[in-house]
């Protein structure tokens, strides 16, 4: 039995309960004898929900703050949670043994204007200029327990893209999982920058279907073993 806990970091406008427990991840991990560390990122779930973008400037601290007092962890992150997991692994590389990132790709190296999506999340209405994810994110932002203004502030945070050198310094073994219809694709540059990373494709799966795709679950469980 593996005594290293598994940390789970959810996607934008979601929570530990919605993203992981609701999709069966927690039960499956516990069936394998793994302790689970659930993270609610700032602005989400049970975490505080400030409405000032400046409060989110070091969002990966939501992950780092939940690390056990000592020892390494394994971790799985999806979408926003995957990027934050990578940033945490850059900041404190010795704390992670194996990590799985899903629903994230070469966009971690890019700088984009968050305002169109932030407006969609804030108002609940998205136009075409906001991009393919905006409508879904605006919908999810309206789910019970979410604060639209806090989520919009999260999007408006100052975000500095990661560099290939930073990603290359990650010490953990990494599995990158991406749906064949995910707007986050491609992940070629990300996978190449990670030393010895493995890649798993989910043909036919879109971004928002990834957490519940059992191929993702199975690939992650196999890798974490």
C-alpha cells in the first residue's frame, strides 16, 4: 500500500466536491488505500472569495498551503488546477513525486487577455469574441455556491506565463492527459519541456468531459501506482 497522499486540484468555477468527489475520484483513490488531500482554490468551493484581482496574484499558494507538513505528495490537477499544480511544482519541486495534469496544454506559456471571459463569467452572457470556453464557464459560474464577481476577479489576476526553463526544472514524474476535442490542445510544447513526461490522449473527449472520462481516471490511477 502506498502511503503517499494524493492531492486533487479542481478546474475553474468548480470545487473539490464537484470536480473530484462527484466524479468518483475520491472513492477510487481510497479504495486503493490512498489518502486524499482536497484543495479548494481561492475564490472557489469552501475557500474565501475575494473580489479584488490582486488577491489572486499568487494563486498557486492555494495549492502550496495545503501540502502536508512534511514529505512528498502525488497530485492531479485539471484545467486551472493543472496550471496551478505545475506552478506549485516549479516553486517547491521537492514536494511532488508524481503529478498528472489534464485539460491543459501549451497555453501555459502564452499570455492572453482575460477580459472577454471575465465579462462573460460576471454577467452570465458570452459573445463569440470571448472564445469557445466562455459560454460554458459563464454557465458553471452560476452554479450554487459560486460567486460570479469573485470568479471574474480570479480571471483578471495578473498572470505571468510559465517558461520552458521553469517547466524543465520540475522534478516530479509527469503525465499529461488531453482530450482530442479539448480547446486547450495542443500540448506538444508542454510535454517536450517536461523531462521524461508521458502523454495520454482521450480521442473524442472535449475539455469539460475530461474529469468524468474513465480513461482519464484509469490513466491517472495507473500512473500514480
